[in-house]
């Protein structure tokens, strides 16, 4: 089994060679000219990013992707002429392989619409503050830049196209922390032996592309005897909607975790936005603990603290799955988990939107298996048993 493929310095094919090392090409779609300008300026602080088109509605966006070579679309939802949800599948059909990042508000409606967009093919979303706050919203700008770069990197990696060449004399610190969508090195994946012992708990960590992967995995998995804990990188409100979607899709008992509640068999617990989800042993039972300790890997909730707590409480009887996502959250917690005798599997590169988190644990030699998303549920079924 091979690891991460090296990126050619010249790309492949005439089209790739013609833009060797060029910045990632982005289109911003929003009905507000002010917001388009603010987003453009925020993105172009990073020398790897170039906004090549800026339009005010979905129809203009559709016409533009048919004429220009665009890699990433940042798409508003509520627009005149053609709204974002209507335009989204048309854009994807018009330009196969294009990546769409939906921009929505941090509200229940925004969360619901974002979930619909993910189901229609959006790669990810960003939650934007009000227009008056955009000029000072440093966290939003960092998240936007990081997600755009991770998606664009993964797109070129899959197509064996050249990545941007660093601009001479441009200070990279102007764009904030560098994104590392892939982790590790090229070469063979080293797989560990899967423990024979049946796990007492299953944990899943995911980020970019995670909701789509979770829906696909859990629908195929169905009911299991163990409790299942999920940490998906999402803000408040969005994790509420995620839990509701999982429950409707699977008919399993799924909900956001509540501090102090007991961990029960066959239940799905989702880490609420802005809280790390841990498990603690108390008397003769195990209970959920929600904490606001500092973010890890720029995230809260984060996967690492969940895995560390499970290793303390369950020892070797933990089975964890790391799904698609940028960065390397899950790596340090995975090292603790495997060191305690637990087991870890990861989604493969081909079926991941971004092979950052799963690539990190895979290339570190922590995994018992690295599988396509549709093979993970059968793997779990073989190892966890049924009710």
C-alpha cells in the first residue's frame, strides 16, 4: 500500500504545465460588493491565493465557471436571480472537480442550509460574521484562508498538478499559520496488527468533508452494542443540526453530549460546538465531561483530548476512526490511544476530501487499516459485534 504521492514539479498534461506553480484560483460569489471586496482582500494576503472572479449571484457564477479556469468557489446562499443552493449542483456539474466552500451565518437557519449544501456536493462551509464585523474578524479570515488552501491543495494533489511556488520576498507570516493539509512523508504505509479483543467504545474524529463521510458511514453501520463518540470540527448550533441529521438518517439514538450524562451502550454522542468532549470514570459508571480548556490544533471541540480521555478510561478497549479533515488533529491523541493498546483506523486518501487528519495518523504508522469510506462500516461490524 503506497503513501502520499509526491507532487510533480511540472504537473501533468499541457493544461497543468501551463499553470505550473501558479496560485490557487478562486471565485467569490456574494450579492454584497462590500463583502466580496473584504473577502478578496483577506484571501489575497496569502501569496498562494488569487481571486480571479468576483460576482453577485448564482447565475453569474455558473456562467463564469464555464468560461474561466476556477478551482475553488466561495458561495453565498441568499442571493437574487439564483440563490446558492440552486447554483451549487449546477456549478459542480458544469466544472467536475471544482471545490465549493459555502459561506453561511452562525444561526440555526445557517446551519440547516449548510447541511443541505453539503448534501448537494459542497466540500465544506465557513460561518461568516455580520458584514460590519468582517473587517476585524481575524478568526474568520484565518479559517477561510486555511480551508481554501486545504481544498485547493487536495484538488491539485489528486490531479497531479503543481502546487504554488512561494513568491520571492513575500512574508508568509502575513497570511497567518501555514496550513499543512497533508502530513508525514512519501513511502509505504506501515500497518499495525488489529487487536483481537472486542472494543468497549468506538470514537470517530473528522473535519473537512466529515459530515458527508459520517452520514455515509453511520447509515451503512447501523446499530452497534458499544457507545459511539463523535468529535466533528463544527461551531455551536451546527453540531445540534448534525446530531439531528444523524438521528434522522440512521434511526439511532444520537444527540449532542450533555455534561455529566452517563455513557450508555448503543448511543451516539456528538461533541457540542465550542466544547471538548471527554469521558471520565466515576464510581461504577463512565460519564461525559464537557470542558472549555484551550483549543487544540486551533479547534474546540478537538479529537486529541477525546482520544486521550478514552485511553485513560477504557485502556486497550478503544477503537477509533479518523475520517477526512485538514490538519493533524487526532495524531497526538492517537499516539496515546495506540500506546495504551487501543486500535485506530483511517479513511484513505482517495475518498477523503482532504487527507490531512487521516493522513497524519496513517503515515505515522498508528493504523491497523486505511480504508475507503465504504469499507469502514463493514470493518467496524466485524470487530465490534451487533446488538
